[in-house]
C-alpha cells in the first residue's frame, strides 16, 4: 500500500501503527476473539495531528452499528497519550465479542496528520450490582420484596424508568449488567438501526489488539 493517500484513508505499518490521511472513515476487522463486558477498558497511544478537525476511535460488535455515533469516542486535542477509555460504554455495556475497530478523522490535509498505536484491552475493577445495602448502578433501584434468582444468580436490583438492562432481556441487573438508556421512542430495545448512510467500510485487513 502506498505511503501516501490523496483521497483520505489509513495505512497500517509493520509495527501495527495506524496512520490516518486526510478525511478518513474506515473500519478494520479485529483478529482473534476479544470478549468485552461492562468492566472492560481500552488503552491506546495516539498522535492528534494539528491539521485534524476531529479524531475518533470506534468499537463495534456488529457490522450493523457502524453508523452509530454512540459507538465512537471522540478525542479531545487536550487528551494525553496513552489514553484509557471506558470501552463498555461504546458497546452499550453488552457482554459481546469485539469484531471491528474504526478510525474517523475529519481533515482537509491529505498528508498523514494523526495516528493510533499499541491498542490494548484491559479489565477494569469489578463491582457487584448490589453492595453495602444498595444498588451500585446510578440508574437502578432495589427490586423491592425478596430478591429473584435468574439463571442461578441472585438479583436484587432493577433499572429505573427510561432504562433497561444491558442483557437485553429485561430490566433486572446481574453483576455483569448495566442500566442503559432507552434508545427507541416505542420502548426499550438493544437493537440499533443503522442509518441509510454507512460512514465506514469493512477492510479486509486485520488489526492485532493486545489483551
């Protein structure tokens, strides 16, 4: 692949560094299986080019979500490298495999102006859904009455109105679940419809991420 792209795009060098050229929206398939949950963090090194108007990194567990803004973290030009972000939020706190990682840069400069490298998956501090007599999720409350047992797990918390459990089945929280805001006006659902305009394409290239 050329070391210079005049119409925007990315180049991954032999070290795994992703260089962004010009106005770029591109997705790479992740090599291997990476299970994410609500505690997962994502760490990376980056260079925010002076010519970049915006710079984002995106995580997807489905090709149908590549146009969802909520799947991307937009960097600030004041962020310091290396940066650790809450990866779970970009995946709506679902327990799922990371399939694709995307890079978005807005810039009129066709030279390489930004880059990402040393992508790492980290396990954050775990926390039970119910601790010290209260629910730890800010958008949950005590289920009221005796706790329920779901799939052999004692459940004491339920999401409040306007939120649903990231398990996608109900509003009740296991330790690995989080309360997610309802995203459809007709009710709570995990499904997110991709917009008519797909902002990124799936590349045949694969990126290695360390865990």
